[in-house]
């Protein structure tokens, strides 16, 4: 599990003096503050708001000093305090893989930027892209970059600009299963391909048994669960199968499920729920949802021949070899699913924010929010939720691309 209990770190790392100094800040006098207007300009607060300003400052100081969710100071912390707040609302939808990441980011960002409202609905990647193209979403979350035929449609919504694919979340895809008495199940790509193509239908199949010596595999029918809606997670999972098991997976990759048989479930939480409630089932879902549902996770064989447990470290190694295939600030990634990096977990995805480089009426709000999410603090905020931070070489490019939004 990635979660860990939080404590007041100031009282466990010898920094008590700094902590008391932080508390002392509450009694310092407060001068007139500058408040952002919806247009991003600043005006002086009226004198009538002076006392309220003191109270607010005291509250924020106590929150920063006394919260049980404190992070280390500096840009590695998860606070959005350094964000350039812009008042206004943003509406977005898309990937359910980044649902939990968005919820965390929005909570932290809005706690510091009370006049900013970010509304994100996890409708699935395909629906998010269509909403962006239709002009009903200010940005779209997608587990896949825009396809060639989608790019010009999205560009048309960006007056004087283009639609950017900005990788923002690294979400490893867990192979989850529900099988009593079988822990640490090991599977390779060809076996997974055959299971999800209904060519392996029993848990004690010789191909599974050969990889799990000593395991008591039951003569139980396998229920393979896939996404019933168009999903970037499906696109990435089938991309992995087509690259790592090309002889056994002949369907290529797509957001819509193409293989035979199996049982469909909508969205990531629907898949997790289906596996949780169905004995003998197996599926693919982002680690965040696997963790939340306390599902068993299989070890997956990587390009180095290792059966790798899914952890934050192994997922990070899995994305390290990704390269940028886009041009300029369009940062679509190419992931090597056969990488031979020792300790790398092979099934990872980068989930994107699709946003206009220019021409959006919400450009200032989008830029402010994504400045936070692409920061080191924003990335570090997700590590306890089953996500991995972007590699620094990619994160810095995303940060640069966000800075160019106008």
C-alpha cells in the first residue's frame, strides 16, 4: 500500500524551533493586502476588511502550522500556497484514471485560492475529448494523447493556437484479481493476452501454473472484466499487450474494447467494484483504484525477465524510459513497454490534460491551475494516492509548456 500515516513532522525531525516561530507569525501585524480581481489585476482592500484580513491571516497561519497533513517546506511540498491564484471557474471532464489525482489537486489548490473553482467530472477519456471539441469543457483529461484525426478538431477550438497534450499524471495500471488463497500471482504479457481474449479460461491453466510454482490454483472459470466505455486506460493496456505480446494479441490498441468475451464495466471505479464482488475475476485498473478497493495485484513480467511488484518505485522506473514524440509544447509521449530496466513495472500510462495554447476564454485560470499541478509540489502531492511523479526531464518541459499558455 502507498498510504502512510501522517504526523506533525516538525515535532519528529528536530525542527521544533521553526515550528514555534511559525506559530508566532499569527500575532504579527498585518498590512493591507492586495486581492486579485477576476481579470487578474490587483486592488487594495478597503479598510473595512482590515480586521477580516488579520483573522484570515491567522487562520491560514494556524492551518499551515498545525495541520496533520503538513508537508516539508519548499517546492517539494504539496501546498498550492505559491500558486498564482486567478478568480473564476473552470469546467472540465474526461479520464477516470486521474479522478483521484484531480480531487487532491483541486482540494489543495482551492484551499489556497478560494475564488478559483475547478470542476472536474470523470466521464472517461473519450467523452472528455468530445466535450473539449464541442466546446463544453475548458480542458479534457485523457489517458491517451489526441489521435491524428482528433487534433485538427481540437485545434479549431483554440483561436490562434493549438490543442496541447500535456502529460500531468503517471498512473500505473494494476492487473487486479479476486482469487482466494492465491497471493503474489505472477503473469507475463502473452498469458494476459490469452486471458483477455478468452483463450485461457481456467485459473489452473498450464500457462498460469508454469509461472506460479507451488500456488494452489483452483479449477475455476476466469471472469475477465474490461472497460465498457471508451477509455484511455483500455487504450494503454491494449497498447501494452500489442507491444509485449504481439503474437498473441491481434487487436491492436484502441479506447474501445475489441477482444472477444469477457464482462464489461463502466469507468475505473466500476471495474474495481466488479472485481471486488466477483470471485475468479481479473481486470486492469489504475493503481489508485486498486488501492482504494484493496484488490489483489499480480506481479507482471517486464522486459528484463523479472516478475515485478507494482510499487511507486517500480512504476517510476517504468516511465523513466518514455520519450516525447510530440513537437514544440505538444508533449505526447511514447512508452517502451519492453524496456529492460531492472525493477521496472511495465504497464504504465501518462494521463494528459488537453488544453488550448492560445484562445481559451479561461486561459489565465487554466495557466494558474496547471502551474500548480506541474510543479514539484503538485506532483509530490500524489505519491500517497497510487500515482508516480513525472520524471523531472518531462515535468520541466510540461512546466515550460504551461508557462506559454496565453
